């Protein structure tokens, strides 16, 4: 029987939204629950890939280190997100480091079991590829935002992409992680949050951001 926690995490993963319920059940059946404390290193760059990780609770930073030691955050993966799936399917080592930023609950889809499932079910494989195509499209949007948008546009897009059904987005802790991810300084991030608050676009309480004017924030995100 699948672990109930893994079922919940798999069902909440955006990448698997196109899968039929039976497909998500098969994924949950091979998944293993992972409870990780804050700052737990899940894998290192060039390690053999253990499998794909789906985040149910908490947050994981996926990052690379330059020879100088400078850190570049590729992704901040929160609930509903997945990482290392491309390494599993491509059969290559982990391309980056992955570390929790807070206590996190994840589901691990072991590489061997996931690949066996893909080889055994052609329809399942096609559905997953369709989901990955949508996922890739969202990644391209993120790159466009980093390259083409100013600080306000980058932050507005991130907030809108990470807001929950309750209208609240939670900033990673410490905030410098988000600044690095958006290619901003910590001072610029703080100043932009303060301006959004002054303009009544958001309410800022610690790491909790309540969206007050979604349309206004959308205009900022699109550069209008």
C-alpha cells in the first residue's frame, strides 16, 4: 500500500497534474517519504542521482557553486514542486546541490523504480512528458523574467507564482535566498517589498506576504 503522506504529496505535484489518478497511484506506490531538518543536504553536485524529489512541505534550494565559491540559486522549490527529475530521465549525475532551507517533508521517487515505471507504460510516459513540457515552459518564463524584468517585475512575478489559495505567499528564510534567486541584492529586495506595501499591493508581515491587489501586482509583473 502507498504511504498516505506520499499519496498526498504526489497528488499535490503540479508536474503530475495531467496524469490520470491511476498514474499518480503508481507513483505513490514507489515513493518513499523523506523528513529532512532545515539545512539538510539532500545531494551534492555530481553525486549519482538518487531519484526525483517532490516537496510536500517546506522548501529546498537547488544551487550551483562557482569556482570562486559564489552561489547561484537555480530553483527555490516549495510545496507542489519537483526537482532532479531531468537527471533521472537523462541518466546523468546530479547537476547541482540541493539543500532544505527549513524543515521539509518530501517524497522520493527512486531513480530505478521511476525509470522502470516509464519503460513499462507508454501512455504514462507520454502524459509525464506533456507535464514536463508545461514545466519547461514555466522555466523559460522564469528566465525571461530574470533577463527582461527589473527588480519590481521579478519580485511581482515570483509572488504571483507562489501565492496560495488563501492569497498568501511565504518568503524563504533567510530572505537573501530569494534575493539570490531573483539576482537582486538583499537591500533591493527589502526596498521593493517596502514599496509594494506602501502602494497597498501587498501586506508584509515577516515572511508572510498577503496579496492585496492581484491585478496591480500583475501589471507590475508584466511591466505595464
